[in-house]
C-alpha cells in the first residue's frame, strides 16, 4: 500500500515536471493558438498557420496533414467557434494518434529470463535507460540481470557496471572487443541458471545507416533465439527526442531490421517541441513504453497519451 502511494506521488511529480520542461514552461501549442487567431475567429487561414507550426514542431508532414484534415472537417461543421473549441479539437486529434501506442511494458515471467534487447544510436541515453529500467523492475519485485553487450566502448561497460552496483543487480561482461552476441548468449545462460526474471541486454550505439552494425544486431537477436525461440521478448529502441525528424528515420530503420516491440523516448526536457512523438506514433504504431525528461530514475515514467497531450497543451504554470 505504501509503495502504491509512493508511486502515485512520483507520477504526479513527473507530470508537473513534464509540463514545465517540455518547452521550458510555455506550451507552444497554447501560445501559438492564441496568436494564430488574435480576433478569436477560426478560419482556413488559422488552420494553414497551425499546419506550419505543427510541421516546425517535428510533427511531420503526413501526421500534420492528418490532424489538419480532422480540424477542417470540424470547421466545415461549424464546430470550431473559438480558440477553446480549436484547442479541444486539436486535443482529440492528438489523443487519437497517441492513444493506440500507449501500451505499458508487461513482463511475462513464464518466459524466464524475459529478455529485453536495448538498441539505439550513440548518445540517445540507452545505457542510462537500462539503469532506470532495472531500478523500476526491481522495485516491482522482479529479479534483474544486465548484459554488457556494448563491447566496443570500455566506458559503456563501466557505466553499466555502475548502474548494476547502484541497483544491486548482477552484470555479465567480458573483455573489450568481445563478440557482443557471445556476451549476451552467456548472460542468458547465467540468468537461466540463477532463475532471473528479466535480462536487460545493452548493445553498442549504432547509426542506422551502418548496415554491418545493423546486421550484427540481427545476429544477436538470432543467437538469443537459439536458447529460447520466443526471445528476445522485447526489442526496445531508445530514441533521443531532440533529434527531430532524424529520430523518425532511426525508428523506421531499426524497425525494418529488427521488428521493434517498444520505444522509449528520452530527453523530452531538451526537446524544443516534443512533436516527434506524434510522427513516430502515426508512422510506426510501435508501443511507446516510457518517456524521459531528466537524469534521475523518477524522470522516466510509463507513457500515458492523455497526460502527454495535456502537457503539450498546458503551460508549465497551469493545472
């Protein structure tokens, strides 16, 4: 019971920080909506201007067209009578796009160890996300092991080992330059022998256009599958939201190569707009498991579509 209250308080604090940080306190949409229709009348010109704002906010052309089409239908039905009606119509469109990808990570302990293969480019916050996720899973009563599959960077192994010590979870690592697939293969055996619930496997940060490295990721996935044909049970891409449309390209490439089952979006506190989440949701329909807005473990929380949309539409000082 105490833990539940603690989680509720943690969640409330996260939502406040999300609103405050997603655009450093001012809601880009709320501010722009008011400026787009200074007389309060909503017309085609207002929607044209909003379209430009959405594209600049990394929502993407296709997703923006979908949103504007919805609003134009409402305008034709004379439903957009004022700014508040426009705001509510926009909110509905955004929730319609993000709602289907709001699917929390569920660990099925029937598959023990439940393998989560973490992938993403350098600098996206992948190793940090693993550390935060390890803490979250442990707090939920699950046993966790980490596999240091990024064998190209000694610093990556050290960082993962530091997270292991902090969370009191074991880390399987080998010498620098070892075959990543072999490291994760050995980690699976170790996790199985110790009856570990979840194996979190780190991989080297990869640029999505480096085909050789993408092929290596596919090899890792195949090798794990030799031990358990259902593994990895989760292939999670960690994306840096401040990368804008390039983040969407990354997601598409990783999805083509590996068949993503989940996405964690980081650094929303550093993102100018946060609209890239809409583009990814609309384009890929891959579940968004978590979003992150800072360095502490509490700054990564499960993605909830309506909360995120309200953060976009509400300035940091409101509500």
